[in-house]
C-alpha cells in the first residue's frame, strides 16, 4: 500500500476500532432481509453519534440523516449489509460463527466503512447541507434497493445524488476503478418450465417429451447472442441448470431450464428478453409441449452519470492521486442492486482495491474470500473527500 495516501488523522486514529467492528460483523453474517443484528448495531451507532435514524425501511434497512448549516444540497451514500449462503473456509479467528452463512462479498467491509465515515462526519462536521447514509438489506439478488425505494426512500430522504462503493479483489489496495457510463451489467434470472406428457420410455410415441424440447431450446438460445445481438454489444446468456426426470426409463412430465442473462445496455436487455420468449414458445410448440417463462429482472444496467462521476473522480484523486484511478476492465458482467437507485437519482458507483496478491486477492462469492482491512481507511477517506466537496460550506 502506498504511503502517500491522503487520509485525515482523525480517520487513521479510528481505523483500528472500525476494523474490529468489521470483524464483528463478519463473524455474525445475516442473509438478505434477515440483517436484524447488523441493522441494530448500525442504528445504535448512528444514534450515539447524533444522527436522525429511521429503521425498518425496506425490511431491515436503516437510514441515518445528518443536517448541518442551511445548505440546500443533499447527498446519499449507500452501503449493503447482507451476507451469502456460503460455508466459510478462511480459518480466520473472526470467521463466520453461523454455519452456511458468510460475508463472502465484503458487505461487512462496506458497512464498516460507512459507519466509520458516519463517525468522522459527526466529529468533524465540515459540511453544509444534508447527508443521508443508506444501509441497504438484501443486495444479493433479493431486491433490497427496490424495496427501500417502494417504501419511499427518496421521497422521505431526497438526494441530489447518490453514491456507493464495492471492494475489488485483484485491484491493488490504494487504487480505485472509476468509470462513467455502464459500470455493472443488468442481471436477469429466467426459469423456463416445460410441461409435456410423461410415459414409459419403451413407448415414447405416446409421450410429449419435455427433455427433447429442453435440449433443442438450450441450443437455440445460443443463437441470440451469436445472431441477434450486435457484435459490438456485450451480452451473456448462460444456462446454469437443466432439471428433468429421475430414472433411466421414464419420459418425465416436466423439464426446467434455469438461466441468466447479462447485458450492458437496456436496449440489448429488452432485445434478448423478446427473442428468448419467441424461441422458447415456438420451439416448445413445435415439440407439442407447453412453456411457462418466469423472467425476473434482478438488476438494471448500472449507469454512472457524467457530473457525479467527475465528482467521484475528483474525490478519489484527492485521496490516492489521479494516477491510481483505473478504467473498468473489459468483460466485467457482474450485476448490482444499486442500479435501481441510479435509475431514480443521478450518482456514481466506484470500486475500491482489495489487494492483488495474498490476503485480499481471493475473488468474491468464494469460501476463501475476506475483505482487506487495509482498504477500510482509504474507503472512509474517499467518503470524507466526496461529502466535504459536494456539501462544501
């Protein structure tokens, strides 16, 4: 880690305390909409530091509001709190104490960074306007952002801009990825259920075979990206599972196909959905089986807006220097719930280096992953620079 990183002494002094807090959260992971203890901890700390605290927005969501001076501008910062259904295999002293649940995506780190920033702002009070700290549940594909918004998040806590960060294994500590435009992919989860007519395998002519239909559909779906999506546009269509039958000698009644679709533009997302429906329904009909398509748009394309990205870039440069800002590597097709918030309010989502070798380099959603505590004060310093610049007196 570079030593010429510009971190306020108040942040450096408190870093160890918030590393301990991060490890406490890590040891007690909670899945989406079950973040009861994590939310309670967040709310208690915010109240202690003088924030106006709203609990239970979006189930287990928490918003902390701090208004200083008479400035009319308002900024929102979001951190996600949920863990994943993964068995931890790190051997760390603060490893998960809940079997089958693990902070394998670093949301413990994101929550601790925002709490440390909250403490810093309450102490220093060097801004003029309204700061809304949004602690979001259920980022991992369960729609926590949408639920908070349905329960009036931005009506109750209006924001001129909203920001978030995520750790990035493989990127050195002290570096950031800041990118205008598409920063994360849309992620759709699709379940296709084919219903035919089961029969003994010795009399296949009396069946309507959903397995053969499923095989044909899976192959036909490969043509969407190859033949319908323009070559310059990024898109992924991956079949993750085909479920059908239980024995060797029976044609089953049903077959299920589970797949994900990822794109970097809303137009391509719509194109793929349209083509998928056409292919599945027409192929199914040609085999004499019926098809039911459950098409869930889990995230939208995450679009960082120009002005807000320029501000993020300025704040990152103030902390680590402009030379430590990287562009988004090509081919990154992860989805992010924050995309829904950015459809409503302009803003920017950045990636914070988690380490390119050793401890911080294990990829997310992996049993060996851990958030790199060296990155924590850097994340806090970024939030400090951003808010003080955005709500400057």
